[in-house]
């Protein structure tokens, strides 16, 4: 038996791969650090209170060392492989994918300590002390932050003050869900959560212009034992009075007057605020909502109104606005959805709502071709997909895909070749509701259901 060794060539760049880890490990980490500078090696935070989240404290450190992979500064090592004297492509590549050394900065260390102290105050630890120390050795710097948390402030009692008495029942109705309760730490984040909760309650109750900036907190820290009393207040609404003087009045309450669903919105065709339009657009009243369209409705009005929460006569509700946007945006027939509100006249307490919908491209084709090489078997494959975004006028998305492939295969036991042929077809239909024999309008509004139907067929012929 004679063995013949065939020539085998390996590109030189692959020969370097096993060597790279040794080159990286041998690099001097302070190669690009000046003599009067220090490489930031690491930092550590020590705190005497286990209830404070150290991961959150990390976010307030303004300077962090080079990133590590399994305790190895891989990207710094790559950067250090480059040469300061050369400016060729390889050196630029090393510097681009590598990471320059993080040089210790005393100013950033002090700012980090200030931020840690501010964080502790915001969490209720008003007497917390933070010390920062740097240790230097072998042109490397290690930073230590020590936090003495001390006793935090806790809330003893919560009271409310309403400049507008009509807001009191809405706010006080569900204090059990309040983010701030007696016994809690005086945590700024909890106070902000409570402001957001109250804002959402009032905006869902008709107060269209209400914002969390109207809510303020007063803290009485004169109590003993690190306790505070908190007063939550709500300011009145500012309006311009006679002579341009700012007056503060009760917050205005708003109801919806008219709702316009513009199903083929085009800013160039619309006039005024969008509800007025040129003669090329028509309007029908469907279930108390005006549906605006061009020529013939591209989508059935019932499909749009089923997804709409904003109804004439209702108080303004921010959650209904968000739900309407989410439901309509989920329809394949629509590319973008925008909701606008405009006040009707002055001091009427009425809003007109405009839901401006830009339709998707109704039909499209997608063609994809590719070559394949599997174990030396050469082949080609193709895919043709037809898509209709509004098949039956109810925002049904229909996809029809045809796939084909051919691949040459070596026939077993022979030196010949044969062809592997494959063909497939798949149809998919997505319907934006459940197929039930009774009306499901409220169910569709609330849960936004979908029905998906898929059929496919695949044929394959292999050489014998």
C-alpha cells in the first residue's frame, strides 16, 4: 500500500490565530499610559447597609476600568498590540476594535463620590457619608468608595392638600394602591411613582391638561427619631387673565365631542386641523364616529370602530387613547397611526379627536435568490412571496409563498451525479379577530385577538 501526501496550503493569517492569545497576554497593560499617569485597574464600593442595592450604586460611578472577559482586559490588550510609530491599516484596525486604556481621573473619582452621596439622600439616607480613596502601585490605580449609610428617614404620616377640591375624591378613592405609605423610607423614587400614579388617575378621569408637575410634596423633618411627615399637594391650573396676568383656577374637565377616523390620511389633502377636507374625501357616520375616506372605504368602517376606545360623550381618558393607538397599529392595513385632540372653542370643556391613519402598501411581491454549497453539493434556491395587507377589506393579511430548490448530489456507489428537486407552497392568513358566530366588538376592543390560518405543501424528489 502506497500513501501519497497531497500538498496542503494554509493561509498565513490562520497560522497566527493560535499565537494571538500569547501576544495579547504578553502585552504591557500600561503601554499607552504616560509616566505621570495611572491605569485605572479597578474600583470597589463598600457599604455598611445590606438593604442598599449595590448594582444601582454601580450606575453612579463616573469612571470605570477597561472591560474584562474572564478577568482579562481583552480589548485593551488588542489596542496595545498596535504600534505608536506606525499608521498602517493593521494598526488602525487594532485601535478600532480595541479599547484605549482608561487613565485614572481624580475629578471623576470625586464626582462619583458626590453622585453616590446624592443617591443615598434620594433613598432616604440624608446623613450618609461617602469617602473616596485611591491606591497607586506599578502605574495602576485602585479606587475605594466607603459609604456610611447611618439611620435613614422614614415617613410617619401622609396628608393631602387640594387647591381644587373636586380632585380629592378621585385621588383619595384608592390610597391603598399608593406607592408611598407610612413606615416607608423617604425615597424620592417612590414619591415620583406616586406622582405618576395620581397623574394617570386624573388623566383617565377627564383632566386632559393635567400633568405630574402640578403635584408637589412638602416634608416636615422637625420630628424626632428620623421621622418625617409628608404633605402631598396639587396646584391649580394656570390661565391668562385680564391684562395678561396669570390666574390659578380649578382644573378644566374635558369630554369628547366628535371623533374622526381618517382611514386614508394624507397631510397634503387635509386642510385646517384635519377634520376639514377637500371634496375628494367623503365622511360617513358609523356608530357615532365619523369615518373619513377617499372615494370608497378601503377598509370596512366596522373594523376601525371595533378597535377604537375614544367615543363621543365620554370623558377624556388617556388609557383609552393609548389602547386605541395600540389596537389600530396592530392592523396590517395601516402603516402609521396618529391621534390628535383639539379644544372646541374657548372654555367649552369639549375636545374633538382625530385618528389619522396612513394605510400600508396594499400589495407587494418579494423575490429572493440564493446559491448553496452543502458538503460540495452545488445548488440554487429561490423564493417568491405575494403579500396582500387588506384582502377582504377587514385588514386581513394574506401571504402566499412559493419556494423551489435544486441541488446536485453524488449518487451512492457511482461516480455520477443526480439532482435533488424541492418545491413548496405555503399560504397564511391573519384575521384581526376571532371567528365566532356572534358579535364580539367589546371583546375585540379589550383583548385585540387574532386568528391565524396556515396551509402548506412540500414536494421533494431525490435521485435514486
